[in-house]
């Protein structure tokens, strides 16, 4: 079936107005030998059939509705209040485009302005853009900002090995051929070391230092000393932060960060097998002209009403073309809206409650699992809602066993860090009950004995 | 003081209100690391009803495809089928974690593999990666692949990217971002790539050409095969910007024309919603010689099936991959929607999409060419570009665009492409009926008459929208980019 | 259009004052760009300047442009106040809107006020 609302009679009348006899005549510029190929695709189905087929495909997955999950590593299972999706389903929001015509797009514009405000409140920064594709690409855009800020004269970027392995991979992809030297991007580095260890890598040629907070292993380090060291060399510092943790922790802004980015998925966005998510990006006011992405600013219309527009657009690719900091065009509009609705409805007390529940439950889990014979906690630093567990057997084997009990185990750190063979990264959120954690402990104990 | 039409979330906040509460903790409390804790968390405090009413009022200020005709050229603002919204939210898709063992997500992987296969078939490529998050992201992926391809052949001297003057800004921005030099290629009098200029720009320093075909004038290049041959002869590659693929579904496969690699825009061609500016989805297809450079990973069969068991789908890293371009596997939520859409269309349905998109554009062109100048006037594809100026008036494209809002239409794209003065770029898409197209044409004809009789009406438009023209200078000069809680609420 | 007679001009719309050594953006250029909201001078005192080298990057509400060195010479001063007050490029292009000051300049090939005025008029059509 199609969604074309034109009857054969109307079509013929339109062809007559155009002055051709058939639709095929409209395609005479297309080389004849390649025109009208036979596409080998399955026969079209009706909506009723499609709904059933998609149901079947979806049932081919074991979802977190069926499994108890302790998997995190950059994507987190949080409760999403019902109101979030009800707002997202408004056609006025999801079937609109980028607000190029502000007179008829104030809904989107004000929502983005509020999103920017919420992100600055959470991160302790001065400005936020309208978002990037995800946490990983937001980190890569931080490199672009720093590179542009120093006009290409500083070519070194220091990145902590405790930054998400996939984020580091994306930075490597984005910077290939730019003549940027990545330092610290070494999975064999001493992982016990705190952020200060990176200080030795920062030199006068360093444009940016990138750390994660809490880091990929869930640890909370105070980065203030490193930030001071980096600033002394004139480098900028980017902190990739978990937004839920920021309800509890000192803001990166307070700690002196120049750029704060992160994965916004925990803020009301479904896991959706990895996307679409939300890359948030905040910085200091002095860097706003080098920041990529859409930006909404407050103004007035010609009727004296407060209103919002896309502003500083001359920074962007459609005007600056090859001289723009980034090629980014759209943002993650609807995902930014989801996070804003989430933050609005959970609010000050709700977000703090979520963060505390994550903290307490993760600590209960760590304490319980760390005491199991054969298991131990890998790091001693304070942590938020994720921790590394040293296991007596390969993580894959343990996870297979857990799955038989309906439990989705943690992330196998050995696949990224050779020194962390048989180490599992476990995430605990408000979605996990004490019973879930005890059940996990029970199965793990069994695995150890078996 | 400007009049406040809708307060911000922060202005609506009232201390002590809450929208959601969570269950009490069922574990013993751990001690929080006091030295690492923040002070006040300055988020708003609202009840659920406050939040719903706020966003409902905001939604009322938006124009949308669900509300009316949105002929925004180059954006393919087609109707977004509702079933897609339902399928993407099935818990089996929406509640799966990206790092689950592949054995537990075969539904996702089969779907992704199948969509890769379908996109290959639709556009004539040897492989597809679903990872890029948007069109511009697909372009970045593409230019990185082009350079990696040349380097793999020991050819590191190629630094020039050729880009027609009608191209989207993202083309030069994507190439500039990875340090390539841009050479702009002019268009000829019929809106094609100028062959003589192209020939003289082609040498052994060329990485390739970024070609949008049909181009942003809505025209199918009359010498497309010649253009591609010239670039290939100097050792360059041809990147296809798939922004305008809607015109080509079932009409011609870019891969068959010799395009080496291309991004798809699932949010244009395959009906995933634009979301107020994202999320998009920009898979990249590659011909055989570029398959090994695709971003890692792509979905493949990791264990062949037998007569009893289905094959096992998983992830495969292409041999010389440029690497990862984002975390995880792409915008899967968008992939589910596009999959649903293609499944419901089949080959014939896809061809009809292109046919009616092109029919609608040519119909509007036929109805409007007597009123507005059309600088490259020939049979168009899915869109066309008129000039928003009228002899004997000082009316500009901007005035026409704003006045259209009073007739309850979204304006076309204006001031793009850059090679047309006062451009009005009109893309009706296939999902509009004749009555809508007629009403739109009549509104534009009426506006042209108003331009002569009551030009003020246009200069001051819009009049009937909830907001009037904006002070862009104030926004940029004062640069108020966020708001915070009012002072009476703590600090 | 204000085109002071004592200055020299380039076809990329920069002015050069042989008396003071200062360089800036012409009145014609600022009016084409309209409201300028950002300027970044890309050279520093002490830099050697080659004709045609990018001197500054300018953004207005609707456009972006680059300023090129109209002369060869040595940069002796940069207008540091400009980044905080980009609007003076609109209001006072030949005064407070100066961008850099050069010494030992070679201004050969630049247009005089009359030729530049003709050049601007040509482009109006």
C-alpha cells in the first residue's frame, strides 16, 4: 500500500496541465538503459500484515521487559514516566522540521531553549547547544571546538583510557588525517591511576584533555587537579559526564571544565538497541562561536512578544560551508525534547531520588557480590551506579549462565582492556530491586561452585 | 519588557511541587561521598499536569506535516505513517540494550540485515552500513572512506574535493572538516554540472566529486554518466548525496549510474519523522571496491544456518574500516520505521512514490511558471526552484515566504540554492493531493497580486500566526541562550 | 557610501591607511554583511603579513566573510577591543573598527578612493 492521495482521474488532469501524456515521460533525462529497474524486493504488505510481521520480529528479541538487566556501559535502563512519550507522540512536535520559520515554530524553539537551560543547570556551564547525535560524537565535536579555538596550532589531544572505548574509537575516526596526535588512548595503561596521571601527557601543544565523569568503570575521581594542570598549559578540558550522576555530584562547571558533553539517553530515552540517543554539549560563553550545532536564543517579535530564534547561524555549514567548525546540520530534536520533558517532570527532587536509588542499590550490589567466594571488586575508588567485578571465570560463560536465569549480566571488560580479562562491568539503577540483586548473587555463587 | 506568551519551565516552577516520585529504596543506604557532592540542583519543580499543559501550549505554536502542507525544498516533508510510530515502540525493539549478546537480539539483527539488503537493492550497491546518524554524518563517513580508499592504494597526494555550486553546505563542510580542499564546479545554463569546468578541475589530485542528483534545483543532470566518467578517468570517486533519492526510487539506481558510494536519508526518503530537527538516519551504501572501508561494524551472518536452524546474525568489521562513526549500531528506532515503510511499499509502491513526487512537483511548476520566474525551466524531478521576486515590486522571497503562513502553508525553502537569486525551493512530495496543490498555487498567485496592490501586507507578514517577524539582531547581540530559576527560589 | 579619499582599498573590500598603517573592513562591506555579531582577528602582533593572507573572520546575523590582508608588511598591533564590540564594524568601520596595524607595508596594487567607488557601483547592478 502507499500513502499517495491522488486518484487516476486527478493524475490525468495533472499530466494534462503539465503537457505530457504519461508519468514515464517525466523521466526522459534518466539514461534509458538504467531507467525503471526491476527491484527485487518482497511483495508489499498491508498495514495489518506489517503490524503482525513487526510483532514477530520484535518477539525475536529478548527485551528488558523479560530480563533483569545489569548491563550499562554507556546505555542505561531507567524508568521513563508515561508523560514523556505522550508529548513525543504529538504530531506538532515529531512531524515538524528544524525551526527555520520561527513565526510558526515557537513550540520547538522554546522547547530547545528550555532544553539548553536544563543542560546548563545540570552541568554547571554557561551555554548549551541544541544537541549532537550521541555522547560519542559530542566528544568528537569537543575536539573540533578545541582544534578550531587554537586555529589548528595545537595538535595534541589527551584522552583518558577510562573514557568509553567506543567514544575513543569515534574520536580516532573523526580525527584521522587531521594531523592530531592522540595521547593516553591506550587500553594497556595503568587503569588504577586517577586522572592526575594524565597530567604528564599534557604539553604546550595540547588543545584538549578528555576525561569521563564518572569514568567508564563507574568511578568518581575529582578531576580538579588535572583541570588545573591542563589550564596551566593553556589546554582546554572536556568532561564527558553521566547526566543522572550530575544530580548528586559536583558539576564539571564547578570543577573548572571548559566543555561538558555526555550521553543524554538516561534522561527519558528508550534503549532502542543503541539509538537514537542524545549527545549533550555545554561550554563556556567565550567558546560559543566555535561550538558546532544549532543554538536557540531569546528575542522579541514585531508584536512585542518574547520569542525564540535560531541564532549565530553564520557559524554553521549552510553559510560558512567548508570553513564551518563542523558539518552538523540537524540536532537530535525529538530526543532533546524527550530529555527536557523527563527533567521537567522528575524535576529537582525526582532526579535526585533516581540518582540516590542508583547509588544505594549499586553499592548494595557491589558489597553483596564482592563478598562472594571467587569474586572481588576491582577498584577501590568511589563509584556511582556502575562497578567492575573481578570474576573467577570468563565473563561470557558467566553471562550465558545468568541468561538461563533470566538475567542480563554485565559488560565484558576484557574485550577492550587486556588487563581486565574476566572482569565484568555491572550497572544498577532504580529499575533493579533488592530481590533482583540477591538473585544475581545467588546465580553467581552457583556459577562459582559449578 | 516583552510580553510573555508562554512562561518557561523555570518560570512555571514552584518550590515543593513534583511530577513523579519513585519507590523508596529497598536496600540499606550507603554513605554518599560528601566531598564530591554538588550544592543545589537548580531544576524546575512542577506537577505532571503543569508539564503536560506547558508542552500542549507549545505544540500549538508549531506548524507540522500532520497539520498541513510543508513544501520545504530539499527536506522531503512527506507524511509520516502512524504505524511506524507503533512498530518502533514495540518493547522487543525499544527495550533492548545495544550490548546484549547477539543470541538475544536476533530480531533486531535480522531486521537490520534485511534493511541493509533492501537499501543495497534499491540503490544498486554492494554493501550498506546503517551506523551514520544523519545525512551530514553519512557524508562525513563517505569522505573519510574516499580518502581511505586512495590511501590504501598508496595514493596520498589527492587533496581536492570537487563540489558543484548548487550543493548543500554540508558537502563542503564535511570535506573541509577532514582537511580537504574544496574546488567549486559551476553549473551550466541548464542547471547541469558544467562539463568543461569539471574536465579542467580533474587531475591526479582529486579525491572525488560530491554529486547531488537530482540536484538542489530539482533537475536530473542530463550528462550524469559523462560527469561520472570524467571523474573516474582522473582516478577520482563519485559520492552521491542521497538527499534527493525520493525522486529516483524504482526509476534509476545510483549505483548503476556509476556512483561509488552514497548516503540515504531515512528521514526524507523513507518517511521517518523529522522530529523538529532530528533524529535523522543516514546509512551509507558502497560499491564493491569501497565495501571494505565502511564504518565498523555492519550486520552480517556470522554462522550459516542449516535446514533446521536459521543463520546467526551478528556484527562484522569491514577489513579496512574507517572505524566507528558513533557509539553502538545506528539509529535503530529510525531503522524500524524505515523497514516498516519499505515492507509496506514493495518495488511497485516505491516506484509510485517517485512517480507521484515528480508528478506533483511538475504540476506545481506548471501552475506557477507564469507568475514567478523559473531560472532553469525544464521538466523537474521532485522539486523545483522559482525566484521570489516580481517585476516592478520590491518584494523579496522572504516576504512571500512569510505571507504564505497567513494562508496556512509552510513556506518553501528560501535563499537556497545559492545560485538562484531570491530562491524559493518547492518540494511538494507524493503525499499531497491535487486540492492541496491547487490551493497552494492559488495562494502564491494571490500573493503575487497582493505584491502589486498591497505590498505592505507582504512586508509585514505574517499577520495571522501566533508570532510575528523576529528580531534576529537582538538575539545575536544579546545572546540569551538559557534561563534559570528565578531568584526567589533559593539561589 | 562612505569612501574616505585618504585611504587605499582592495577588491576584497579592505581599507588601508598609509598614514597610520591601520587596516579594516570598508563601509560597503559592512553594509553588505549587515549586523556583525562576531569578529576574530587571526593574526598577532609580530606576524609577517603576506598580501591575500586571511586576516580575520567576520560573522553577521545572516552571513560570514573573511578579511584578507590587502598589503604585505609586519603586524605591529591588533585591535583587541574588537572581539567584545563587533558592532563597531558597522557603526564606525574606518575608526574604532580598525582590525590590525602594520608597519613596513607595501600597498602596491591597491585602489584609490575613486576607483574603489566605481568598483562598488558596478557591483550594485
